[in-house]
C-alpha cells in the first residue's frame, strides 16, 4: 500500500468528523438563537445547492489548474473560512445572512474537494487491495460519524456552540497538514486532457456517464438507491416509530442506534470478506441490494418494535457490503484520469435526486401512510439489484477497465 495512503486516510476520516461537528453546531446555533425551523432549514438547503453548483464547475478548474495545487488550495480556503467563523460566531447571530454566506462558500468548496478526494483512492491503491481500502475508509468514516454525533451533542450542551466549533476548526488545520503531506504524490497525478472549449469540458463527465454501459448501470443503481434512501430521514423514521410501532422518540433513538451498530459490524465484515468481495463485485452488489430490499419490505410490514431493532441491525452489514462493492465497481469502470470528472457529475446527479426524493417521500408518507413509503423503497432497492444483474451481462461483453480484475 502506497505510504501516501495514510495521510489520505487520516484526512478523509477527520473530514467526516469535522462535517458532523459543523452540521450539529451550526444547526443548533441558528435554531437556538432564532427559534425558527425555517432559518435552521436554510442551512442544509444552502449546503445542497452549493455542492450541486460546485459539481458543475469542477471540470473547468481541473482543466485549468494542477490537481495537487488545487486540492491544497481548496483545503486552505476551507480552513481559513472556518477559522473566521469560529472567531466571530458569537457575533454572527446578529448578521445571519453573513453566516449563511460563509456556509454557502464552504459547501461550494466541499463540492469541489469531495470528488477529488474520492478519485484519489484508486491512484493510491490498486488491484486486490481496492475493496479492502474502500471497506477501511467506509468503516472509519462511519465510526467517527457515530462517535462524532454522540460527542458533539455532549460538547454543545457543556461547552456551547462556539467552543465546540473551535474543535472542528483545529481539526481542519490538521487536515490541511495532511493535504500538504499528500502534495508530493498528487503532483504526479496526470493532468486531465484539455478540451478546446469550456462547454466540452462541462459535458465530458455527463458524456462518460451515458456512453459507458457499466457506468450507466452503476449510476442507475445509485439513482434508485438515492431515491429510496430518503425513507431513512429522521422525519419518516420517527413517523414509522409512532404510527407503525406505537412507540415514541425513545424507541426512535434505539432504532437509529441499532442501525449504527449494524453499520459498524458491517464495516468489520466487509474488511474480513475483502478478498471475496473483490473477486465477486457483481454478486456482492446483487445480493446486497436484494437482501436490503427484502429487509426494507419486511421492516415496512412489521409492527413489532423488537423486530424493527433486529432488522435495523441486519441492514447495516448488508448495506456496507453492497456500498463497498458498488464503489469499487465504479472506480474500476472508469480510466483513473477521468475519475474526478465522473465523481463530480455523479455527485450533482445524486444530490439532485435526493433533494427531490425527500419531497416525494414526505408527500407519500402523508397521503399513503408511512408503511407504504418503505414498501416503495424496497421496490426501488429491488430495481437496483436488477441493474446489477444487467451489469454482469454488460461486463462479460466488454473489456475490463484499468483497475478491474474480477467482477
């Protein structure tokens, strides 16, 4: 494994923790000082819009600036903005628009940084280690996310939002150091082929998503899963706990904790089965999607609180194995030089679909009942399993991508 993977791993893990602290502190800060749900809801809305917009513009930046310098510059800009927010957070409540402008800029920068970091994984690790690496990254991110939510809640209650935000800012400076450490490696990342016209650069990622049969099917799988993923947002799961299970917020919290436990167990299982998953990517995706579909449908039909907890735990490992296999398949279906553009375009598409699906499933829960939402979600996960079967057919009829050895 390339030695540069270790600062990369540390940076990605810390970024997940920073994101948790950042989201919880800003949401709590806005709501506690304004008492307005609408004002607090502006925060995630601005985040989504910023990331979608950034995804459209990233190919132009990649076509103009060296990868290494761009990645470090983005990290430096994010760190400086977070430092400014930390210094002035207690005064920004009187100037909420300024705080939201800072949020918009950070979201825009994150929309550039995230696909660039994702595209680095297959450059640092190749062959049979790719699944193991994706499993390790997923497990690390899930673990710090779970721990982060618990620790941040405690920190905000005892230290207040401002002091807690300083913790995220300090971690952001540490990430910048890790990014600079990676600079010697990313300096060697080959420059993307430059197009004559900006519109050709902007179209390139979309063209690859459509023209590459494997990538097209993987994207359709992600779209189906993004649509279905909205059934797990807090409002829907709370409604299910109340209406279907006859329980309240306490049991709702237990359900979330059960899924978190299952996710961590799934990360360990994916690491253990890394070699098998690498050799059977399509089988892992198909079985994962199919099992997740069956578990979701069973969950939707269930009215027993204890069984809901068991199902939440079982969903974690299934979801982890499917996601790791799917991520590896995507990385293996695209030439490494084009991965960043593909990730940027892919991120725009999935973020847009998720935004729309939240509204759709919210309306469905109100009009049809919350249990129907999970049945529809189960059907969408089943369609993802069908796409993975079609991917097997496509893969047998076309040459492997640069890193793919087995599917």
